[in-house]
């Protein structure tokens, strides 16, 4: 009789799993969730795990092991892949090389490339960056806007200088509103493409309102020629 009772009690205790260890987890109590147990991890955290996950070794820690592995994996050369500089490097390569990137046409699409040393190695890029005054508040800037990303053509600048120098961020004031050309393109009042607006403003010298709201003409260069002719006539008169 005593032996039978002992077995029943032991079976119950085993069923509760209290004190049993699974990897880094030790069962310390019942959970409010059915077939779950509260476990204490070796790292000190408490966690709620299903019995089946414990028994088939699916869950062996509170998650600290996975987090640590992720940290190790994402860290290369002592530098996190989540660092700002790393993202800058990825973005440069994307804009210049990935044809599906939304700004590809302003970079790779118009011949702006990345030098091979930078394209192939983040370390080379980050070494150049740090040796040339990289700070977390600075942006990479191409000195000559028509040349690519290379040590010879790049520097770190505050956003303000960069903005003035970047083709994409041409500021336009029309109808009393100032925004960048990229923003204007999304504005309902602008009815022609980015490149047309750019051409009209920069090459043809149109007023912003005209440049944004005049429907696209067949041949923009005819207009340019007629303007030159008009200017010549005016000057010679
Ligand atoms: Zn843990």
C-alpha cells in the first residue's frame, strides 16, 4: 500500500517536472497556461515554456543563447553590422549597383559608380572613413557630383553642405512653398517628371512654377534654341 502511494506521488511529482533541468532551464513551477511550466534560466531570467518544447530539447534557454549567437554573428571585425557606417556602405552600393533601388536612376543610372576597393570590402571603406574624419553626425559627400564614390572624390560633411551639393536635393520655391525637387515630384501641382523639371530649371532657366506645371513639350531643346535666339535678338537690338 505504501509503495503504491509512493509511486503515485512520485508520478505526480515527475509530471510537474519541478526541479528538473533542460539545458539551461530548471522547472520551478506551474504556469497559468496549460501544459506549460515556469522555468528559471541559468542566466537568471524566468520564462514560460511548453512541456513538449522542453522535452524535445526545442527550448533550452530563456532566449539568451540565441540572442548571444545573433550578437556574435552580426559582429564582424569588431564592428556591428547595424552600425550607421555599415548602413551607409550598403546604401552606397545599393544606389549605384542595384537597378531596382528607387534612387538608382540618380546614381548608377547616370554613371555614378563605387570604386572596386569599396565595393568589395567594407573594411577598406570603414578604414578610409575613420581616417578621414567620419563622425556619426556626418554624411558622405561626393566632391564632384558627376563622379562616383572613391577616396579621391569623397569627404564627410554636415548635412547642410551635402544638401546644397546633391542633385537630388535641389530646393525649389514655387507658389510660396519651398521643398526639394524630389518632394515636388510627389506634389500634385507638379505634372512633369523629375528630369524634365531639372532640365527646365537648370538648363533652360525656367521659373519654378512654369517648370513644374507646364505640360511636357515635344522637344525641349527647340525651346532652348528659341530662347537663345530671342536673347540674341534682344541683345543685338
Ligand atoms: Zn537565459
